[in-house]
């Protein structure tokens, strides 16, 4: 059974506001308070392997994190569409 994990921050070269830069890392805090950080590729593989079930929680709203394959064949993380702009994942603060 996949471990449910909250993503609380992202790393995006060029900053959060550059629409042409993709997420390179996601991160958050473990239950013991220690930080964790994964590459986007490792997070996607964890979803595929059934190891992790990621979500975001901002403003009391839970958004499920999934992956998708773009036209170029590159896989990327995103949240299930919920009408929020910007995307719940892209609106997270940068990881330390």
C-alpha cells in the first residue's frame, strides 16, 4: 500500500514565476520534522511503483498529485485539475 505523503515545497530553476521552467524537485517534512526532498523523476517512479501517494494541502484544500506525459514524451508532476490557478503544486514555496 502506498504511503500518503504531503508535498510542501518545490524546486524550479529560474524561480516559481517562470512558466518555461519545470519542477526539478519536490519536498516536505517527515512526521519527525526532518526534511525530505526527491527529484521529480524519483517522485514519479515512486508513484508508478505504488510506493508513494502524493498530495498538496493549501488553504484547507487537498489536491492529489499525479504524473502526466507531455507531447515531447517527458513525464511531469501535476495536481488533479480542480480549477485553482496557478496549479496547486506550482504555487508551493521553494524548497530550502
